[in-house]
């Protein structure tokens, strides 16, 4: 058993960070040295409200997120 990342061992292009998706489609990665926020090279993707970002709030003060379907 190894403590080294499987993708690192095999040389697969990847990032250890998490993609954060913002309301208007903008994405960012939690790793400072990430080459770009492509979803395909990241294992984890979360909506920005999971980390306290309020950019998805509606102008009238009602919270909403374009990433989720609401009733």
C-alpha cells in the first residue's frame, strides 16, 4: 500500500484541489498552483454556497442557487 496519489504515481494530469462553482458559471480551484479550473481534472466539485459565498443570493434578499432545482 502506498500513501502516494494513484494519479501522481501513473502520471495522469490532475489536481488535488476542489472546484468551487459560482452562480454565474465562474469556477475556481482551492489549490493555488492549479493550472485551470477544468472540472475533468478535479475529483471534487462543490457549489459556492457550501463555503459561505453569497453570490447566488437573489437581489430581493431571497437566497437561491442556479445549481439546484428548488420547489
